[in-house]
C-alpha cells in the first residue's frame, strides 16, 4: 500500500478540488469533514427541501451523499491521472433519516487498479445522539484518458 500512497500523496488536495466542482453537494450544503487515504467523511444539515412527504430525508439524497462519500474514499487511493466514476451501488435504508444534521462516511474495502469496492454509512445527529440510518456497498471505477471525465 505504501507505493499506492506515494503515488497519491497529494490525495487530500485532489479530493477537495474535485468535491468543490460537485454542484449537487453545494445544493445540499454538504461539506467534507475529513479525508484520509481510503476514507472520506461528509456532513450536511437537515433541510426541509431535501425531504419526502413525511419529512424524512429523501432516499435519493441519502443515496447521493453515500455515493459521493464512497466515490471520494476510492478516489483518495487512485493514481494522480485517474478520474472516478461509480459502476454500481446498493443502499439499505435502515431507519427514517431524520435529525438536525447528517454525517456520511465512505471507506474502501478493497482497492484495485480499475475497480474498488467501498462501503458507506449515513448517521443522523439529534441533540448529541448519533443513529445509523443507511448503509451502502459500492463499486467504483478508476477512469483514464476519457473525454469529458477529468480527475
């Protein structure tokens, strides 16, 4: 893993710059909480405009945030000339997503040259209590030299 980290020693800057280009993350007011090799944490506040008819965070928003956390966890281990795209994911909605704010964590389970397997967890926070509301398993792809896809 050392050689991979040597190739990606500027991983934090790359993750932050790429994240800053994601307009959907700006729309939901998400920010990066932490970036480590193979792990990224995001957070965002509860907002009524992101809910479904019962006032819970919409499953599409849950999936979007988990996909982003997992994608950037994988991206943090990719070579400098790689871009990142999701191949597939599965989400388990464990409890209604309600709370004052939310925290998503994406982690690499198995890195690869082309395909990386990740897992994600979304937690809600209310009055200091944290609760797991969703999980994700995702397959992320390293992309090289593809028109319209930048690293």
